[in-house]
């Protein structure tokens, strides 16, 4: 467990944090660049503007987490669970999201030009015209729902999780 008072803005770059528990913690603007976060849990954590570039996030749990403006570019997020997460304006460019779950997440303005996106689940995920997808990818065919503006998407967590 981490000390919540010291986590916002902390530098956790390059660390091995396999199975670490960050549930409900305030980790705004914390950097995890290149860290090993396999099977880590960030349920309901605030990761607003967190830097997770190149991090290993395989099988990590981000259910209900706030990842607005977070940078997950080039991360290995295979089989990670982002159900109900707020990923507005997040950067997942070149991330490997094969098998990842984005059920009910807010993807408005996010950059999802990610690898293995066709293997990810987007049921009830919200996106808008600012969301960036790989050429030829049809989010509606994958169960995502277009939203006309940047307002928050609120679905009761029991329906998402």
C-alpha cells in the first residue's frame, strides 16, 4: 500500500510494482514511465494526467479510475480492464490493448490509435468526434456509442462492472 499523501506527482518511473494496490488513491500527475505494473490494481484511483508511457499494464485493473489526460502511449495494456474508467483526452497511441476491456468507459477526445484494438472490448464505451481511432476501425460495430459533446458519461457502476 502507498501513502496517499505522498503519491500525487510522485516519480515511480522504471519500478517493478507487479500486483501493487493503488485502489482509491490520488495519483494525479504521478509518473510510472516504463514501470512494471502487471496485475496492479487502480480501482477508483485518480490517475488524472498520470504518465504511464511504455509501462507494462497487462492484466491491470482500472475499473472506475479517472485517467483523464493520462499518457499511456506505447504501454503494454493487454487484457487490462478499464471498465467504467474516465479516459477523456487520454493518449493510448501505439499502446498494445489486445484483450483490454473498455466497457462503459468514457473515451471522448482520447487517442486510441493503438495496436491490436480489434481484440479489445468497447461495449457501451462513449466516444465523440474528437476521439481518434486507427484507420478502418469502426467503434460502433464494436459496441461503442457516439456522443455528440464532451459532457460526462454517467452509467451506474453496477451496470458497467
